[in-house]
C-alpha cells in the first residue's frame, strides 16, 4: 500500500467517525424540536439552517482553502465545530435550551462545517494517487451514506443515552479527528499547492470557481447536470418519509430508511472497488437514466415491499452519478484551484437542495395531493395508474421527478462538450500552468476568460 493510499485511508476513517457523530446530532435535534412543538415548519427550518451557510459561504471557504494551509484551516474549523457542540451540550445539560438556540447552533456548526469541507475536499484528491481517484470518491460516497442510515442508530442512542449523550459522542468524534489530522504527515503539495504563486485579490477569488468552470464548457455542463440531479432527487428525498408514512407505520419507516442507507453504502463500496466506468461522462448519463427509472417506480403502488426494493436500488446508483462526476471535476481542476472550484460546485448543487426544501412540501400539499384525491382533477387519468387517496400526490411527484431524470440523461449526453469533456480537457497532472484550460483555445484567450468578472 502506497503512502498516499495509507494517508487517505486514515484520514477518511477519522472523517467518517466525525460524519457519524454530526449526523446523529443533526437527527436528534430535529426530533427534539418536533417533539417539543409538533411543528413541521420548525423541523424544515433546521434543515435550511444547515444548508444555507454552505450555499452562501462556500466561495469564501474555497478561496481561503486555496490561500491558506489546508490542514490548519481544517483543524481550525474542527475546533470551531467542537466549541459549538460543547455549548450545545452545556445547554442541554442545564435543561434550558430554546428552539432558537438549536437554530443558532445549527447555523454556527454549518458555518464551520463549510470551511472544513472546503479544506477537506481540496486535500483528498491530492493525497490519493490519481489512478485511484474513482475508488476514493466511492469511499467518500460510503461516508455520505451514513447520513441516510443515521436515524436507526440515533433512535437507539436517544433511548439509551438521551440527547445530551448523543451530543457528547459528537464532541468526542471531533477530538478524535483533530488528533488524527495532527498525527498524519502531509506533503506541502497537498496542503499548499499554490503557495509559490502570488495571491489574487480576495474579491476576484470569490468568483474564480465560477469563471474557471465557465471557461471549460464541458465541466460547466457537468455541474449543471449534477445540480439538476440534486433538484429532482432532492425533491423525492424530502418527501420519501411522508410517502412511506402514508401507508406504513413508524417502524416500517425506520426499516425502509435503513434499507435505503444500505443501498448507498453498497453503491459506494462497489464504486470504491471498481473505480467507476472507464468512460466517465457516459457513466454519469447512464446511471442518471437508470436512477430515474427506479425513482419513477416508487409511484406504482402504496406498498412497503415495493419501496423496499426500488429505494435501495435507486440509492445504489447515487454514488455512481455523484462520485463519478466528482472524479472528472477533480481530474480536470488544477490542484491550486481545487478549493475554489469544488466549493463553487457545492454552492451550485446545494442551491438546488435548498429549492427542494422550499418547493417540495407546498407542491405536494397544495397541488398534487388535491389533484389525486378521490374526485380530483387527475383521479380519472393519472390516478388510474398510481391510485388515488392519501400519499398518491406525493407518488406523482416521484413519477415526474423520475421521468425528468430519464430525460436529463440523453439531453446532457447529446451536448458535445459534455460528452467529450474527458478527451478535450487535459488532466490537471498534465497541466503545468495554473490557468491552463480548454486546449482548443489559446492561453491568452483562457487568461481573458478567467479574468472576466
């Protein structure tokens, strides 16, 4: 095992532990707020508090990740997150937290988490040997699967150690991560790859990632596809629990959520073992189309057995779309620009996630549920296929978002720049000038494109 692979494995394992702790805390805080007031709106607000800082601050976090020592930035962000978690633990131990405390803590934790992720995602592609990037992104997707499966473990911990105990466990995971990051030796080309170049104005750096992608049309189209994927997948992801609860019990919900998490976990493991398709852009399109079919199948019947099959199968495809797309972006981005570019990608894709939080509920409650109620506008047409009654409006959204993904795949692959992004754009390892871009245009034209606001 090479030093790079060994370093990646150690850091990934520590970060996985931290993700587990943070996911548990996020879930139990949502449960605590909902049980306190029974308000779905307050529950959704917690999710918005967790996502909005990433959308707003990712460009700044990416710029700092490319300017400063990435390991030090990551450690500082972890220290801030640990301090926020400690404050939350004290509030819970004192028995005096209010709902607004939870919102404030969630926002603060998300702010530090945004800077953490900017540094982490900028370093990891440089630690792992380039030929193993596909496998590395598979492992990153495995870590993300923990977020989906967290409710099962969190429910057990709530009964045994309570909310305060879960938060203390989260705090311990931060400390473990900090120790690991101190202990692992990282070369300068990982932590400060662009240190020799004079830094540009910070204001210009905030838009650098956007300009970098716009100057490379194939990468820009890939990011737009990933954002659209997040929008359609996220729409269904927000509504999957209400869909299951429309025909199943809370116990059924827990079992199916765990099954879904297992699907993502299995997909990430397969991707990490395989490395992903050889023709990555074709793979992104193919798995997007397959996922769309599986997502649409959720709508066929109000059956837990149907969801038990199609939900894990759909989520199995998720790492192949997101992980493979991320591999292309990493391969084609200069190491000194990874922080800014990948943070811009996260800001764009997370904006789509915010839209799903804002739109999914009203679209289900006020549009499709009434239309598919007995006697509704669509009861005699679409209702004849997927049924009518409670939850069938949500099922219609699954059908429509699945069809949108099925259409998105060929529309993206028909774009020449998207289809040929891997062959037209040089890998970052083959590029010696930091601003190297599309090989079909001159260096002067690339510089001009990257300097435009």
